[in-house]
C-alpha cells in the first residue's frame, strides 16, 4: 500500500512552507507565522542522516535542508516585522550555526539587536558578518546589507525597522 501525498511529512512540510511564504508575501504575517510554525513542527532533523544515498538523492536531501533554513529565516523576518527583537537572537544564532553564509540571517541578527536597543550588538553582528563572508568566501557583503549597516550607524530606526519588510523582502533563498 502506498502512502497518500498528504500522509508524507516531506510533502506536508513543502506544502505548508509554500503556503506560509505566500501568506507572508501577501501581507498576512500572522497567518504566515502560524502556517510556518506548523511546517517546522513536522521537521525531525536533517533528512537522510546515516543513509547511503546516490548523489541525486543527497542533493534532494540538501534541498530540504535549505528549505528548512529558509522557512526559519522567513519566520524570524516576519516576527521582526511584527515587533519582536532580542528574543529572536537565539533562533537567529542557531540558523547562523548551520548556515553562516546567509546574509538574510545576518541582517536579522543586526536588526534584532538594534531594534532591541543593543546598538553595539548590531555593529558586532555586522563585523561578524563581514568577517565570515570575507574570510571564508572572499566576498563583500551585498549593497542591501551595507545599507542596513548605514541605517544602524545613522540610528535610523525607521529604515532598520522596515528593512526587508514583507511583501518585498530583499533576501531570497
């Protein structure tokens, strides 16, 4: 007997992730937050750990891991937009621990620190982001992240608050 599509966690995760991201893009942040939380509740860790798999299958596993990170990033972004700040920092740090090269997560860390009243922490996060991207990849940060840094230095609360605001989020996965 074959399982129905809705009975497979990966299919449900993908469907809920797509729905939640669409809700957020349309401006329904609370609905999107709830939907993404449901998607993440299905996640039981990286797919295929300890499994012998072909390169094709390993690539599919990696795609799910990337989607999981994207869902977590977007959820944090929505929560920042809804006014949460420093309580999100542990989640952001967890994302950066597994994906240190994602500028969206660095932007979230800078915003959460700054909007939570820790300007020095926001500047430290900027320094960490530029070092990580430069030292590990030899890359400069994007112009969008530089604009965020400038807004922090200018103490432009409104620019920091609306940076990456849905529906036109600046960073994609």
